[in-house]
């Protein structure tokens, strides 16, 4: 089967691709670029980096800007999928959805309308298990957004490792923060993974932070040999 | 207690979405289980287990409806729970028709008849189905979403079907099946 991967550049969409590649060909990545930070569904910080992640994986990417508003974003997703069918002949879609019935049911409906298979290989996976799997596989992941108390600017740009995971598990137990970040508490950016032929090196960045909310904004990067 | 978990997925990638979550719930409760694809079930498997759960499948995956793979269900005397597409399998095995009706998302479910699996009169459940059951004896309705029978039971045996996916929002249904039937 030829799959299009809904791709945010974060750990979940990368892990979904990693799992799907064991069974199917990933024909293209599909990224929606919200024109607003208030995007209802899609990952925001460093979404521009997806073009370079695609290049690192050696895959084509469809990047489509979405208008503001839930329904408009879904219309944009539908348009992007139609383009992926026409340009790359995809017959299925893969997502990194874990728990959100809101997100997954909307994607399922669009896939159903377009006659596409829909795969969600991380569906209902436990937060801790998911993070441990990412570490075990050897993804290089940084925290690129934090949006919940008591997360502060010290987390921005930190690389996911066993120490950070232990801290996040502690915060999960104490404050109920979703350590996999699907509730929007944490956003991540993947700089390297087994399917990357080159890795991403961040050469300039800026931290924007205020009141337990902030982003690690990648301003420039380059692809380097592994 | 040992449970047989049956996969209906024609694509192994879908098993991560439809089989693994149920497997995870059961393993978390310390329940011993065997996972098998429906095409690989042998007569000996049913003798080795106390109960059977037939898991769901992707919306576009209907290959399990072709052929006579589930003829054994009508003579199987132990408790069975069909989830999502698994409920379609049970309906078909007991002579009900399946009609095209797509339902995707979270919907309010109303209990019609008291039963061992559900204690609430109203609850929310996640649906991902392309077919509804045209109810006929020996199956009876336990719950409805709108005018669709979304939870069914054999009138005299411990055989249940949930057209929705209890593993998503109502996992107590799965545990009640394990502990109460």
C-alpha cells in the first residue's frame, strides 16, 4: 500500500512512520501549516522544519497552508489528501494520533469520503511506553513547545533522554501533565531518527517564553551526514 | 483464565490500532491471553480458552465478511464479545443482515436492557463502523445510538456484540465481560 503520512515534525508522526515502514511504502509526507497559532488540531512550533525533515528522509512533502478555523483546517486537509492521491497515488493515510477521538474521528471521516485507508498505529498507546519506545529506537527529539504549568523555559530545547523522561513522569504523577504531550502540554521536533538519511543540526534558535508557555523557535538549520 | 483475542485485520499495521489496545487492557489486569488471526483459528484453540474477544478492524477492511470463517461461532458455548467489526461477525454468524451505515466519532448510547456488561443507563462511546446490524432472533438489543442497535446479545447465551469500540472510552465493558460472564 502507498501511504501518505500526516506529518507535524514531532515525535508521534515520526514514530507512526517508523512503524508503518515495516509494512508499507511511505509515498509522501503531508504537512498543514496553520496560519494561526490558535490552530485547533495541528502542531505549530517549527512546522517549517518539516520540509527539511522530508529531505532528510528522502521523501516528497505536500505543505499546505490552512485558513483559520476548525472546518477550514479540515477542508485544507481534504485538499492536501486529494493532491497526494493525484500526485503520489496514495491509497492510505497514517497518523500519529494517540488518544484524541476529536482529532482521529475527523481524519477518519475525510479518509472515508476520499476512499482512503486510515492507520493510527499509536492509538491508545500508554504515554510512558511511547516515550520509552522513542528512546529505545534512537530518535533525537527536542522539546520545541511547552504550554502548561509547571513547565518552564528550562525545558525548551532540551533533548529527550532518560533523565528528562524521569522528570516528565514525575510531573505527570504530581500535576497530571500528559508526558506524551497529546493534550498540547508539550510539542516536540525530531532532529534525527532511523529513517533519516541525514540529521538536522540547529544552527540558530530563539526562545520565546512567558507564564509557563513558550517555544524553542528554530531560526536556521542544516542537514548533516550521519 | 485464558482469553482468545481474535484479529480481523487484513493488514498487520491495523492490529496496532484494533488488537493491541485490548491486549494492553487485559495484560494490565494480569489476564492470560492468546492472540490469533481469524484465518488461523483451529478447533483446538477454542478448547484452550475460557472466553473469546473478536477485535475490530479498519473502516475499509471488510475482508473478514467474505467466506465462512466464523461458522464455528454458532456451536461455541463459551462467552464471546465482538467489538466494532467483531460485532458484525457475531451478527452475521447468527443470521442478521448487515446494512451500510457509517458512524464515526463519539455518540451518546442509551441502555435498552439491563445486562452484565453495562451499569450506566446512558454513556458515551467511540464509533468507527461502516455497517449497522439489522437485528433478528436469536440476537436482542441491549443498547441503541439513535435508532441503531449498537449493543446486542444472544437471547440465551453469553454472546455479546458492541458496534462501538469500548477500549477507547468504556473499557469497563471489556473487564465486565471478563469478570461477570
